[in-house]
């Protein structure tokens, strides 16, 4: 970590498999007040390693690179450094790609055609913990969420709400006047729909997707 860093300096790691893109992003960010580029990576694997060593405030990460893609790298970076914010910067506008990146924990999704001013604002906003998204991509994300969000039955939502309140399966059964085995069946179906393996994860995932 540079010795002259101040608390207000946002440290950024750039990851893109095209050197000219990295250099261009670096030039833009280094010219902005309060931002320092601390490293550059040419692959997802390298980005994960550098992020673990440098622990930057923000990683600007290309979505599609040779080897590990941006989504996989996002998950690994955040697992090693939860306080780091990952912002995907890409030329791709596919609905599914946007959703995959956001669900992996990315703090934002920007197109490479983003203006200099918007890029700087996005980096600073991400460092503050805000979600950043190129305006034209917002409708795509909403559509993707609508398609991807699993449909829980009313009973499944009732069971999950009570589980979220801390009730056991037996307690839920008594509250809803159904058997404990039926409660377990509803939960197992819910786990499958939400792609989770336990009660806590199911409640959190349902809340994230606006299902509760």
C-alpha cells in the first residue's frame, strides 16, 4: 500500500484482457482526484490473486476474459475480500449476463462506452457502497429479474415468512395447522426453487428477490 495514501483515496484494481483498455481506464482514473490505480490484471485468475494481495476499494472487472470469466472472478474476489466492491465494465448488454454479475455480488455494471465523468462517478459511488448501473441497462436488469425470479406458492411464502421469524418446523406447522412433514416438504421445494440448501439462505435469497 502506498505510503502517501489518505483515507479519502479510493484504490482501484483494473482487470481486462486487453492492455489498451486497461491503459485507457487507468489514464482516466489516475487523472481524477481521490482515485489511485494500484494494479492491473490481464485475466480473471490474476484479478483474484491481486485483489487478495492489494485489497483495493474497487475492482473494475471485464465480464468476458480468457479462462475465468468476470462472474466467477467476482465471487472469488468478494469471498477473499468482502469489503472490496466489484464493478463489471463490459461491451455486453445481455440481460442474463447482467443478472449473473449482480447476483454474484457485483456492485455495478457499466458499459465500456461510459463517459469519463460517469466512470469516475461510478467508481466513487461504488466505493461508498452504492449500486452503479449504466442507465440504459436498468430496464434489462428488471426484465431479467422478472424472468429469473422463481414463483413461490402462497403457502411456501407463508412457511418462509415464519421461518424468517425464527420458528421451528414444528412451530410453523402448529401456526398454519399443517403437519411438520408438510412444512419440511414446502421448505425443500422452496430450497430447490431458490437454489439454496438451508433455511437461512432461503430467507435471505427470497428477501433479495422481493419474494417476501
